[in-house]
C-alpha cells in the first residue's frame, strides 16, 4: 500500500524525525485558513505548495510550487488543486490532484537521498544514501552508481550505530548535522521495521541554511500482508489513488493487477498465473492482467473474476487456466457456465482445465451450450488465446 507525502510525514513526526511541515487541504475554500495556519504555527512567510498524489517526480511535472508571499501561495493552491498532474510515474494520462499540502518553505543548503528497502538477493534490508539528492535516483544509479552508498542491516540487530555513522560520513556531514543524522537514520530504520514498510524514501533529505537536518519529502510503502497489524496505517489508504478494478478485486480477495495487454487471464495460484503471462508473451500476445483467483475458487470467484477482467476495455480474449488441486475443475466449469450465461460476453474465452475432475468439467462445458474454446494443454491454450485476441 502507498500513502501520500503528508501522511508519511505524520509517521516520521511520530518517530521524532524532523520534517518540512504543513497543512493539507482538499478544497480551495480552505486555502486562506491553511496559509494562515502555516504562517502562524510554523512561522513561515514563504510557502511551498505540493500536490498530494501517489506518484513521484511532482516537482518536474509542475506539482510543487514555491511562493514567496501569501497571494502567490493562494494562486498556486488554486492552480494545483484540481490539475491533472503528469510525471514520469503517472503515465501520459496523469493524475487528478485532489489534495494539496501547504508547506513551510525552507532555505536549503544541501540535498541528500536516503532510503530503506529490502534487498531480496541479500535477504536483508538495505539502507541507502547518496549525496546526489533531489534528483531521480534511478538516474544516479545508472550513471554514477558509486554515489549511492549502502549498508545491509542484519535481521534482528537493527541499524547499528557504526553503520549509521558510515552512512553519515558518506554524505560528508560533520558536526551537529552529522550527530542529528546518525539519530535520524536509526529512527528511520526503526519506523521501517515497526510499521512493516516495504520502502521508506526521503528525497530530498536537506540541511537548511540554519544547519538543521530535515525530511523535505517522504515516500512510504507498506507490506499489504502485514497491514492488519497496523490499523492506523491501514486507515491512511486512499482509494482515489488506486486502480478501481484492483480495488473491486480486493473486495473479493482476488489478487488482480492490471496490465496493458489484450489477453485477460484467470488463473489459480500465483506461480501458474506468472507462467501463464510468460507463455502468452512467448507466443506473441500480451497479458491484460495478472489474476490469481486463489486456492478456494468457486462459482462466485469465477464470476467476479470475469466481471473484473471484462471491465478492462483492452481485453480482446480471455484465458482461463485452472489447475484443479484443492479446487475441483467441475466447480470451476459450473462457475464459467454461469458467468458466461449471466454476463454479456463479447470476447472469445479459451478454457484449459487440468487436474481433479477435469474430465467431468470438460463434459459439463461441452454440454452446456455456452460458446467457449476448449484447450487440451497449456501450450494449446496459449496459442488459441493469442490467436483469438489478435483476430
Ligand atoms: P517530488 O518532485 O515529487 O519528489 O517532490 P519534492 O517534495 O521532492 O519536491 C521537489 C523539489 O522541490 C525538491 O527537490 C526541492 O528542490 C524543491 N523544494 C521543495 N520544498 C522546498 C523548500 O521548502 N525550499 C526550497 N528551496 N525548495 C523546495
Ligand atoms: Mn522528492
């Protein structure tokens, strides 16, 4: 799960990490009060107006604007709230800005990058810093990887102080700022662990002209499987920022991820779902989605899965690829028959069922009168669905 910058900053604050603070609003009518509050409570005479969307690169896209006075702040709030913000992470269609943060402007002396995520190859969390902050870190990683310094964190030990010091030295920090940074990095790692984050990223982490170390931006993603442990974090979810089909699928415990191809896939088991996507690609097609209907698939799951797949206008054909292990193929077949009868299907459906009761399932489908294309093997199914999607 992703959250907004203003929410991530609330969490940083909770862990005692200094942030560029502000007030977040959803309505232009709140603009005056927000500017007043930032001025009064944070003593700011200058402001940064920041679009709140679940995508990075807002600055470059025109979603972060500096205002040297109140009038300009109000104008920038009006312009940003309701704009369609296009960044390298939103795709060409952009993202409608529904929330805006009115933040205190800071005088920046230096910009750094700091992030924590899981290094799957090492099997350890990795804490990364770079003196090249404020810019796209992907670019730094590509052109000058030596400018990203990493410390792998031993599970159970946390970020040790010598590691925090190594990172701080790598940034060239000295004196008071260095002392603040060591403490901040350890708190950041504690937050990452305690809240079951998958990413914590501060870009930029700044040293102000006054010598203070402050998180100017914050991005935090969470491990969805651990969200039930953190109801307060789960509450931060903003459905406006998520794909509606994915949200709908979540309600039925379907693992659905929308992609941009034309072959809809309904599969049970994540491994089979991934190999299904692979084979579709290999045969020259492209998957419209990843969908794992899970081990306990039944008539309802199949129907809901169908509805969600077909809500995507790009879908030109559907492949149902089910291995009956725990789930029985005849139950799936009944689900398919009901779904096809109930929903107005206007694309070809290829079905491959294998495993428990596959023979009964085939008979059910053959006698049902519904129009589906039956496949004998995985390869056969892939060939047929790619052909159906192409024609
Ligand atoms: P992003 O573009 O989505 O990563 O949004 P950021 O919150 O990182 O803001 C983009 C850039 O705006 C930062 O890298 C800073 O250079 C600049 N910026 C944001 N807040 C301030 C501020 O208070 N003072 C100054 N001088 N620049 C700021
Ligand atoms: Mn940033």
